């Protein structure tokens, strides 16, 4: 079976869903997780895409609401 294709909110690249990191909004906060319910926003697993999504307010646009973003989520991209 072919996995669904999603678009990175940072760079706009289309990729199979398993290759991207998924985020959702929970109680006004951005949370990572594949199993989280609700609308999802995806990024490539590169720090540059994360930073671009933040700068362009991509998460707010795709999730259709304002979300607070914890800067510590960048550790998902840096491994720290």
C-alpha cells in the first residue's frame, strides 16, 4: 500500500507521511506525535524546515488556530 503524501509547512516539499514529523494543537500548545488526534501539520526532519515554519507562522496557518510553540521542540531536529 502506498502511504499518503503530506506537505512540509516549512519548505513546501511533498513527501510520504512516514518521512515527516507530525504536530497537532492540544489546549493551545503545539505537540508532536503521530497518534495525536485532530488536524496535523507536518515538517521535514530538518532544523531549517522547523525554523522556516516558525518564521512564516506555518503551524498557525495549517492548524487553523494560534498555538504556543515551546522552543524546546527544536530538540526533535537536533537530537539534543
